[in-house]
């Protein structure tokens, strides 16, 4: 459901809906009426969407590892960020 996606991403439902439209147009997701609650919409990855997600995940893992190599394990950065938020 779009509401669950919005909650997970800590975003407004209308923002999520707007951001999903280009993905739907590109054939990466489908948005369908929820059969159990006709007011809701269900979002699902297409096969093409799963392929793009797999590619993006690989890039994210590589870039995250490169960043970890630059900043060490990140403990000092995370501690500093916690202080800044507190």
C-alpha cells in the first residue's frame, strides 16, 4: 500500500505518489487498486523494476564500501552526528 511505503520512507503520501509516477511510466512498478480495500493502492515491482533494483543495490553496496574505507568504520562520524542531533 502507498501508505505503508510513505510510512517506511517517512514521507507524505502525496509525495510518494508523485515520486512513484515516473517509475510507473518507466515500467518499473505497477500501481493497482487494493482488492481488500478499494480506497487503497498496491505498489509492486515489475521484472524490469527488480532488475534495476538489483543493479542499483550492487552500486549502493560498492559505494557504501568505498565511503566506509574513506571514513573508517564510521563510529566517530556517527557519534558526532548523534551529538549534533541531541
